[in-house]
């Protein structure tokens, strides 16, 4: 499995993350091409090699025409949906922006539809987030482990006035994320950086067992007495080299419902998927007094558990949730695109413990081709599997 470790010794911001990704080997031109398709005014990514306390790093700057626009989530979503980004890149960018909107809505006591983005709706922040989504997809990492995150101390001036560090939205985004002690005066972790790391990282802790093949350094704009750098280590997990399945920690949220209409459960399920749940399932129950019921079961990353629990409480009639942290075994896998007689099909290639590979074509990709060419779905799926076997 391709794995990465994010060393946030000096916090994280959007430009630091994108700079580290490009320094680790992602082509700047490929990221720029995706940014160009957003329709932002003269937005250009510039990378410069700099020194931070005698250590070299890649400093990314977003150069653009001056603007005074403040955007809502739907403005940014429309921009991303109308771009030339791949499906995976669009979905990741939208997930990050949705996390930002949810955090802003909570701290301001409003809804995500009414959230008025200020700093994070500016061209440079949009470029940082969308650029990171593009670069992350191109890097091909399947699992990100992150160090505890320092936020810095003191105060910062934002559109809403003078706020203590971490800024309110940053603090909300870092709920469930281990924080590192820091007495540095200044903002080390920005809302954009907090949204990116809380979306991408599946776990937090020390450097995992891995074989490193690339290291990227992203420089912050400010200078401190310490190196203001974000370090990204990329390689293969040691477990992958040994052919073993991977383990990680997930949170399981469950509740039994006997007074919720089916439409309510269906709507909640869709909301959970859109919010980044790893899995959502329902199954029938026989509850007290013979009443039929439904068990709603949700799997998610630990950092997202509180947010998904809020969705369940908001969208169903439940008064309580069962919450447990479980260890799961995960097969090493990679995303694959194969060519069939009717077009390209996306899928997942998973490596089994005996080193054989099992390919599973994506339903949506096969369904689209089946509808377009009036073919049975099973034939398209079978053709995709044959194409994978030929290519491998």
C-alpha cells in the first residue's frame, strides 16, 4: 500500500500542503491545468526554493488579479463541478470545502448554505484546496498518517475581528485531532490547513513502518525561530512489502429506530455518504412490543465521528447512539482504469494475502456505459474484468 506521513512540526496551511505535494514529485503543470479549468481570474501557481532556518523547502505562492468577491459554498461547488477535474479530485475538493462550511456554520450559528466565506473563499484559498485535491489524487497515496498538530498561540485578525489562536473555525475542524503543545507566537495552523488534514488523514500518531521513496517540504510564508516547514514522507508501508493486510482504527456508530419513516432514514443515509462515511448500512429489527425497526450502522474515521453523529441526531428520531472504536483489516488496493470495447471503466484492484489480485469494476462506471450503449450491465462488468486480466 502506498502510504504517507505528514510531519506537522510547524502546523499546516493550504499553501504549505500543496508546496509539499509538489516538492514530493507531483507535476506543477498538471495541478495548474486543473486550476485553470476553474475559471479563476489569472490564477497562477508559483513555486520558489527557499531556506527556512538553513533548511531548503518549496514555497508555493498563488498569484492572481485583485478581487473583492466573497463566496458561498454553492458558488465554489458550482466552480468545481464545472471544472475539468477528475471525479475523485472534484469529490475530495468538495469534501474539504464542505468541512469548512460545516465548521463556519457551527461557530457562527447558521447553516452551511448561508455561510459567507471570507478568507477561505478567496482565490488563493480556493487554489490551495483544489490544488491539494488534484495533487493528492495524482500522488496516489491510499493512507495518510499525521503527527499531532500544533496551532500556535496569541491572537489573529480575521474578517470578524480579533480572535484567539486557534481561530474558531480551526478549533472546530480540529475536534478529535491530537494537538501538539506549542508556545510559538503566531498562527501555525490555518482553517484551510485544518480542513485539509482532518479530511485526508485516517489516523494520527508517530511515523508508521514504511519504506520512504519521496520526501516533500512545503514552506510557510512566515519566519520563526524554528524551521517553518511541513514535511511529507511518501512510500510503501512495511506491511505491504510483507504481503500482509493493513490495519487501522475506525469508529462504529449504531442506533435502533422504530419510529422513523423510511424516507427519513434514506435521507439520513445520503447525508452520511456525502459527509464522508466509510460505510453506511441498514438492516431490519424486531423491537419491543413486536414493532418492526431498523438498525442504522455507520463506519467512519475517528476524526469524523462527532460530525457524523450530529447528522444522525439531526436527521433521525434517535435519542442515543452506540459508539465503539474497532480495528479493521484492509486489503492493499489501488484505483485502476481499464479500456473496454464501449469505453473506460474505473475499478479497484485489491491484493489478497496469497499475492493474487482481485479486480472489482465500479458500478457507476459500468452502469453509465451499459445505459449509453444499451448493453447488459453484466457484459460490461465481465469485459472490464477481462481487460484487467489482459493488462496485468
